[in-house]
């Protein structure tokens, strides 16, 4: 949940190293695994493809076509 919350707070790409620090994950590989798991869960449950957008050397962000509302 920290990963999604962190990505929601920024409209720009969040560098992978910053995600490690902000979420408490231990390595680049653990961030990649967490992103993969979130993508799979969102695609399966909400039918939203490409929920998290990743770009090599830039990091990750919530895809700009996805609109999230915090309630």
C-alpha cells in the first residue's frame, strides 16, 4: 500500500532508489516485484491494464490515464 500511496503523491516518475527509501523495500528487485504484484492484482480485480507505468532510468508512476480518488 505504501508503494501505491507514494506513487499517488507524485504526478512525475518516482525514481526506483527513492521508492526504496520511501516504502521501506530492500532493493531494486523488491520494488520491481512489488510493482508487478500490484499490476497483476489491479488488472485482475479492476480490469485496469498498465496501472503503474515504468520507464527505465526514470522510475515508476501511476499511469496518467488512471484517475484515482481518495475517500
